[in-house]
């Protein structure tokens, strides 16, 4: 969808802020295959390409403290920057097993993607070269109607750029979340930790500011189901 930019920036800007931007329109092509590998594993493989008209990109107005024409902090805004193409390959797998008297489920994915503006050849922003994920869930009866459970969730990415008009790269990251607990008929008790390894990476970076990721967080949780 289209929209508008709230800030007009500095009137001296080399690249004036556009008040509005138009919607994107895209045509996608996809081909793939899916099926079982043995009794317990299901896999899918897909390849896609998308052709986009009026691609929306975040740019800035060209101001900078070192720019004598407009010596102030730059203003970022969204603008339609032309035609773009985006492509990708994705492999996913899901497995289910009986283990140690309980049920083990694992889901994994790996993808490779890319994209560029056709007019300039610049890479598409916020589009990592590689993304990967793995989630493991194990549940097992413990006492009476109570079930113990363990959940591990991993996600990671490599490569890519912050914005179309910036050479600043995205930080690589590998994040792990964990949860362990016990579930009764209506009550669930658990302990959790997000970002277990206390990974630190830059979420947003520009010439004048940097925003970092959340640190490790942990706690306990009680849920009741009516």
C-alpha cells in the first residue's frame, strides 16, 4: 500500500522529502516440490522470482553535518525508487518421532535470497543473503496428567544491506530462545530465556545513530486456561 511521509525535513535538502508514495505492484512466479522422506520427515523445496513496479525504498534527503549545503542530520523517508526484482530458494523440513516415552517434533528451514533495483543495480535493503531456522519441541508425560515440555528455537541470518542508498551491511546474527516447563490440565508453569547466548547486533545503523538488539531476557511464566 502507499502512504505519506510525516516529516518534511530541511528545505535546503539536496533531495527533498516527497509528501506521499504510491503502492507497489508485483508479479510473482514460483515452482517447487514437496514430499515425504521416509515415515517421519516431510520436506518442501521452492524457488521464486518477483518483479516489482514502483518499489518502495527508504532513502534520505542528503543532509549531513559535513554537507555545507544542508549541515544538519539527515531525514529518512520512503519513496518509489523504480522497478526491482527479488528472487529466492527455500528448503524446509519437518520431522516427528517417538522418543523416551514422549513426542519429539523438529522444524527446520534454510533460504537463499537476493534482489536489486533494475535502474541502478543496487541491492534490495533488509534482505539477508541467507536465513536459517530450527525449532525443536519435546513433550513427555511425567506424573499423572502432567506433561513436561522443552522448546528450543534458533534463528540466524547472514549478509544483506541496511538501506538501498547505503553501503552499511546488516549484522550477522544467531539467536537461541529456550523454554522448559510442565503443563497440567489447565495450568502451565514454565521458565524461559530469550537470546540465551546474549547475542548483540545492530538492528539499525546510519551515519548519526545506532540501535542495538535486546540483551538476554529470562523469567518464569504461569498460564491458566479457562
